[in-house]
C-alpha cells in the first residue's frame, strides 16, 4: 500500500464513488450530503487552481476553515500536488492567526468564508449539474512517502507550542495501523467533533474514515444536545473525542438509570453477563446513543478507568489511546473491550517503545520509535533535544507490562517531587477529585513543592462543597497526595483540543485561591 496520502485516499474515493463522504446536519432537520466522487473531483479542481496560483511541491498552503468537506477537499488538493498542509485553528484570535500565518509563511492561505471563498467555490460546484470534462482517473503522483505533508503546532498545553513536520509516511502508516486496531468499514459513521487543525482529529477523524470508505457526520453546532441528537438520529458508530465528552455522556445516562428503578435493576443484571450477551441485550440504552455503536475512542488526556468501566458494563467498547503530535499522533491504543482499564494498550504495529531509567516501580520516561515519528521540529535545536538515533523522548512517565500494555503515569514536566522526595502525579489526583460529587473539573499543580488544586464546582455553595471534597480526597490519600490549598474558578483554561492549558494555572491559582482544606 502506498505511503502517498493522495494515492492512498483517492483509491478509497474511487472505490466507493457513490458513498456519502460527508453528511452535514443543517437547521430544521435538513441535511447536505457529499459523495466520495464529488470530493475526488473537487480536489482535482482545487489542485489545478493551486497550480495556477503558483503553488508547487514543497510549498506550504495554509487552511483556515472549520471541520467539513471544505477542509477535506483542501487537504487532498494540497497533497495531490506535493505541497505541505499548514492548518490554522479557527478559534484563534486575530492576533494569534496573524502570528500563526507569519510563523508558517505559507505560499497562500485557503480561507473559509473570505471574499474569494476559494475553497467554497468548489463545494458549490459539487451541487451543480453543469457538464464536467471527463478526467482520467489513473492519477499519477510523484510525491514520495518521505516528503513533508503536514506542518502543525503541538497542543501547547505545557508551554509554548512547537511547529512539527510530519511526512506522508508518518500519517499514512499511523492511519493504517489505527484501522487494524479498531476495525472500521464502509458501514461506519464517524461523528466529527475535534478540530481538524490537530493531528488527533486529522488522523482519526479524516484519514481513517476516508481510507475506510466511511461517512463523516458533521453536527450543526458543538452543543451537548445537538451532539446527542446527532448520535441518535444519524446512528453514529464511531466517536473520537476527549474524556470530558464521555464523562458527560456517562453522567447523563447514570441520571436516567438511577431515576428509573426497573432500568437500574436491568443494568445491574447486564453487568453480570458475558460481554457478547451483554451487547445483544443492552439495546434500550444503546438506542439512546444511536443503536449502532462500533467503537468509541478517547484521547488527548487521561481517561478515568471508572468511565471506561461504566461503558464496558453496558457493552459499549470505549478504547483509550495515547499519542502526541510528534507521532502522527497515535502510539498506543487499547483493543476493543481490553479488560485492563487503566492502560493505553500495546503499541501499534511497527511502533517500538522503551522505558528509560525506570525506578523501583518500573516507571521511567517513555521513548518511541517507528514510522509515525516526525521528521522533526522546524527548529533543529528543539529536534536535537528530543531525538536520539530515531528514538523520540515523549516526556511522559510510563511503565510497560510484560504483555506489552503501556500504562501512562504522568508527564515528567508535571511531576511534583515533595520535600521528602516523594513523587506526586497530578493526573492521578485530578482523576480522584473528579470522581467526588460536586467537583466538575480539577487541575492540580505544584506550589512550594506541594500539590494544590484549581477546581470547577457544580454546587450552590462552591467554597463549602470544595472543602468537603478535599476532606474526602485527603481522607483516602497518603500525605504526599493530600491537597490543602485550593482555588475555585468558573472554568479551566483549555487548548483547542480540550486539554487543560497548564501554563495558565499558576496565575489562575494566585488570583482565585480560597484558603486551605482539611487534612
């Protein structure tokens, strides 16, 4: 199979030409559909227009557009001519967008909704019945797998974002390996939720469905009610999202179950059955989520095992994945219904991992090597800091079980070492805190070599509820893990992918500290 993204995807586009590539939900229950054949033809048209504008192989082309067929057409056209795709996040401020364009230095930028409506012109053409000159579909492409395909920023959750260079082979190998782990077919429907300007959605929510001949469903708005309605009405089979979405779904289902004695009894009965039988008998609950669930995948941050365990009880396969922008992005992902809930599964095919300088518990920095590892950062000095003979230092602390499964303990940059030399992992404390009633979200950071918390509370008296929550947490925690100081905010700062913007936490804690909890 080819490494060239255009050849890989155009093969799928022409294999199922009449299949719906995108289903866009509109107001008043209406839909707009785009077939694979239309996407293919529009990508060829746009590639010609890019060449007319002087874009050649190796040039950078910016894309500033929301998720949707416009984005997909733009990516395919850029890759067809061997240019480099440079996504720009639509949620950026004007100043951030200007800075991104300056740093990326693209030959041109495709902008959704601008006066020229460069990309939209082709989507309008898709809906017309005007005559089209027949094209020769045996498209030749001289682009090699080693050529740069994508220039994209890291999430920036722990500091200043770095600009990453990924090749066609990095991305194609990762998408193919993901397809092997989570079996996806033309019958699947993906719900598009995360921004395509990040590799998690680009690989999992664009490359994976397009190469599999699946349909991508675009919700009208990213609101909880619309997302759940889309899942039910469009019979979504694949959801790729961050843990917060799955926690919200769990809480909504739990409330519905707890309010219905008969349903609660039925769910408890299901939990005792073998998984295969459980999946066949949980139709009433599955219908609330579309009824055709194939697989859900959580990534971007740590998934609480309580969440995956809850859905496992209902016979819903929620897989946890792990990766980084620098690895295109997936390194590990669980098999469906992996019985070990608190791991991220084994590495993908052809991906190697090793633990550097493990401690007595087997925890050390995770290094990774494989076809998905980036070409490098734009800054060569930054690349030298993390690469050693093909091995990439992730900066994450992990250990690997004898069976190959990897467990992520935390990020080395977030590790808190107390005065007594004890290691405290903020991610573990955040998971524990968010299990306590009244705590909507939690972020843990270091102040004076001790863990402190920034909390988002769901209570009428947030301060009182926060103190009670910390009292409960501290009662079941060892002394190094106890939290005595806290702040309350209305919401935590987030990156576009939904990760906590960690670099903003110290200032936020100082501004909103409430006082001390109880040990």
